[in-house]
C-alpha cells in the first residue's frame, strides 16, 4: 500500500510540466534557469532518499550529450560566442530533466499535466486578453502565455491528443477538452487546426471501442472552427490561397537563404547565428530570430553531426517496440509542425520527447558522494545565471553583464540605452569580442573615429554597418551624410585626393542599392514587405551635386 501511495505522490516532474505555460513554454532563459535549479534540487532530493543514482539508457544519453556539448564546441567560432555559451547552459536543462526523470518510475500521469496546464492556460490567456495584457492577443490571434500563437496551439493540441487517447474519456474530461478546443480555435493557426483534425481522425482509428465519444469531440471541434471561421471576427486564414500567402512565401525565403548558409558552413554558426548572419546574406526583407524549421535551425546552430544525433534519437524512440501508439502520434505532431515553425525552441516539447523514451532495464550505482557534489555545483551555477537573468528581466542590463559578462543581448541593450559616446565605445568593444555582426557596434566605432577625425577608419565601419542594414534606406541616407561630412573636412584640409575618394563613394551609393535589388529573391515582391529602396529626392540631388563637383575637380 505504501509503495502505491509513493507512486501516486505528486513529484517535481509533474510540477515542472504543470507550471511550464506560466513561463512562456520554457523559451526565456529566466524560466529555463529556474527549471534547471528545480531539476538539480529534485535530483539531490532523490539521491538523499533512494541512496542511489539511476543512469539513463546509454544510447539516448550519448546522442543527447553530443547535441548538448556541440554548443560549447561551436562557441569557439560562433557568430555570437556569448549567446552560444548561454545556449549551452540552456540546453543543459534537457539533460538535467532527463536525469531527474530517470530517478522516478515511468508514469503515464506525467502526460496528464500537459492537458491540465494547457486547459488552465486557456482560462488565464482569455482573462489576460480581456484585460488587454500586452502580447497575449495579437493580430487577431490568441498567443497565450507562450506569446506565440502557433507553438501555443501545438501545446494545446498535444493536451487534446493526450486526453482523447487515454483509457477512457470521463465527464470531467469534456470540460478540459472544450477549453483546449476553444484555445486552439482562438490561436487561429492554420497548421494547428489542420493537425487537430488529423489527430482526431487518427485517435478515432486507434480507439474504435469509444468511437461515439470521439465523434462527439470531432463534431464539437468542427462546429467551433466553422462558427469562428464564418461568424466571428477572426481572420479567415484557411482557404485556397494559403500557399500563396505572404507569411508562407517569407518562410520559403528563410529556408532558401538558410540552405545556402548551411552549405557555406556545415558545422554551424552558433546559437542565434542565423539572426546575426541574415542581415548580410538575406535575399529578402525580413527580420527573424529563428528560421522556422527545427531541422534547419539545428543545422544552422551546431551543424550536421548534432542534427543527425537528434534525428537518430527520435527514430530510436519512435520505432522502439515498447513505444505506444499515442506517443508515436504525439511525436508526429511535434516533429511535423516543427518542420514549419520554431517549436523546439520551446523546450517543453523537447522535455515531452524525453518523457516518451521507452523504459529500459535501469542501471544504477550507490557511490553517490561525488554525484551529489556535481549537482550542488550545478545548483549554484544556475543560481548565478538566474541572478543575471533577473537583472535582464528588470532591464538592469548593467547588472546583468557584470554578473554574466558574456551576455551579449544585455550588452546590446545597454549600448542602445546610453548616450555618452565614450561609454558606447567601451560597450561596443566588449560586444565586438563576442559578436562582430552587431550594427550598433560599428556605429559606435565610427562615431569614435569621426570624433578623432580618422575618417578612413570610420569609412570601414560605415561600410560594415551598411552591409548589415542593406534593406533599410535610412542607413543609405546616414552613409551619405557621413561621406558628405568627410568630403567637407578634406575640402577644408585642401586634400584633393581624399575629396575625390569620398566623392566617388557617394556616386557608388546608387550602384550599391541596385546590387541589393538584383540579388533580391523574386518571392520578396509577392510578400507584404517588398524592398523599399527608392531613393528620396534629397539623396538624388546630393549625388548629382557630388557628380558635378567631382567633374569640376577633374
């Protein structure tokens, strides 16, 4: 009796799964570091109670370990070294959760937490939307506590699928199912609505013995969807023109640009490398932190070896003879939608994949003194990182980069918030050591050199800055202002050679813009963000005057 009571006891795994939606689906570093501390403390508690440490299945842990360690390796040559190191700590949460999971008996009820937390989050999200809390409702879609409609919809769909594939659907479950369906419809995500219909059909096939209840659920969802589609103010996003929509075409541009980058460097660009590299290499007008395809994202972040390891790990789990039909369906939903969106950035979906790993004969050891010290150290390490993230959340960026000196995003936020040129220059140098693709860094460097009248050095920085903002006309205007300033300075110095040099740079502005337009993906002109590089009249007149001035000098 006591053993059964122990198995049914609420534990930290369920706690993590239950509160996840309140932490934006484990996307922010703050929530991840907090969960890392919970996992580490949970492992220490189990070590103290059980006097043994249970090891994960070797093949899964080895494959996951390669993926995790690859962030540390990639950090040596990453575009953004600081954020790649933070991504190493971010993904360690997966490892810690896996280790914690191994210390418990495998429980089917863990999955119930996803359904409960999903249904609860719908109530919270609707209440927040009615109170007009920023970010919860955007573009006529409920983004919920995830603050991103598509991945939030996937989370709700997984809860719905879990409830529909349990042994039986009880009366109380219909309330949860209703909330999840309402949430899915309110996210107004095309892919999720289609996947919901797919999941219900597959679930009906798996559970023929309760077909009446399944049919009721399907009809209820279709009624909600049709009602919202035709009689509400929600945008009608599912139609015959979905594949010609601006959003879809923009993602095709992401993919095409990403594939070229992967070919250029198959060992990855580090975490957020795509975001900082895209400004130089993009062939359309977009600004996206992630490529919206999880396989491409892993390839961009850490390269093909860790990507293969992750895919092999998923295949081992999916095709294992002990795997359940419900878990296979959940994996299809997660991986299928992740091929067109950023789902795996929300680590809750990765943690769910960990829960689905089939149980094997467990191995353990009882010499746990050294293991305890590892997790004591881990707890202290993540407490330190969490302090830095508290500063970041409260916008005390100076505190954050003092605590975590490689926190590039905190350094950038501080750079853009200070007005003193000398302080900007010092911050720019710190950022440059971590990331050489930050536009603000070159602006600070250029301002410093201009103050010292070192226009040749400033020109190098201005060109780099322009390359990182090639689709923004404002930057061409600022570049022209810089060239004008340098031209007039050298005219005062009576340096004809330098006047001709900087005058020639002015004449090249038009060809620079034309070169960008020539390289632009034709898909870009079919989106809502085509290139806006029509030169203003003032800039055209300035170039013409400079052309006449150079003819006079000649």
